[in-house]
């Protein structure tokens, strides 16, 4: 059995990467570490070329959201023709995702995107830089190993950034017009957990599955598309809005008022 490990460019030298490969004795593994920044169609093409050159039959995504999204897209294109962007849902001649794809296994090393439990991959056009969404239940990982210890080697800045991403997902889901009482409850609990745990995680050198499940259920809003600076500003304003908008939310069936954000 041969497999390819898709990871970010900065992850290859971290202890977790060596330890993970050491736990796979007897398996022919190849590493593709050409993921950097937002996933692009050129990164996916390079990953597919590496997959085929290694004659792999399994894709392991090891890293943050970008690495996992590229890994999904590589698995997709390993068994489908054409360009990966032709499978985006809004492509004028969108191609069907109608074939089985290789086994995809996810090992997230951050707690921000929740890509490991998502049914989509977001890939940017190299020329226009426009993000395109490829969606299919076939992109779901066959197995996910969400081991908190994989996050412990992250620099504090990345822990903080990915934690804010998870927090933002919860806020987005709470404010979505596609109301569902279960999602509101999970979103409020996610905000509470992140607010308490994130400072500790950043200080000690760890919080996202709930967040992405909410995004899958009710969709994302504006903050997730903004740059980090504007995300922080908007997130603060949205947190205040959640608290002040409580009476309207209560009419929709919520019973527990969240704490004031200040």
C-alpha cells in the first residue's frame, strides 16, 4: 500500500511530521509539502502529479485547513479528468463528481477551519485569485484523527489565528438568517468555550469541529472572507451585536442569555 502525505510547506520540519511518518512502518509514503497560503489550482495539480508519480492509492492530509483542502482536491482529481476548478459548483459547465475517489484520511494540526469534517474544498484560481468551492459528500474523510497533541507544537501566533477562525465560524453561524435552534445553541457554546480556552491555549503553546458543522448546516457569512485585521474588528462588533440582539433571539426559542462581550 502506498500513500501520499499532503502537508504545508512549514510543517515538514516540525517534530509531529517525523513522528507521524515513523508510526507508518512498512508503508510506502511520499510527502508533498507544496501547500502554502490559500490553496490554488496549481498546488492541486502539483499534488496530483506527485500522487501519480508515487503510484499512491491513499491520500493523507496532515496540517491546517489549506493542507486538508488541497488533500481533498488531490484525492478528487486522482480519479477525475480535467481541471479542479471545473468541479466548482458555480462553474458554467460544472463537471459531475461521479467517481469513487481514493481513501482520504485527515490529521488536523490546527483547530480553526474544521476542514477535516467538511464536504468541500476551497481552491483559488491562480490568475484571478477568486476562491471557488468544490462540494461533494465524496470529499468527506474516511477517517479523522483529531489528536489535540498535534496542535501543541504550533507557534502561539498560529494558535491564536486559528482559534480566532474557529470563534469567527461560531459567530457567523449564530448570525446566519438560516435559523436553527440546535445551531444557535452549539454556536453560543462554541463562543463560550473558545473565549475561555483560547487565551490558555495561546499562552501554553490548543478549540473547531463544532464550528465547521455549523457552517455546513447554516452557511458562512462575511467575516470569514475578510483579512485578519478586519475580521478582528468585525468579530468584536458582532459579539456586541449578539448580546444586544438577545430579545429578538429569545423570540426564536433561545433560553439562555450569553454573557456580555465586555
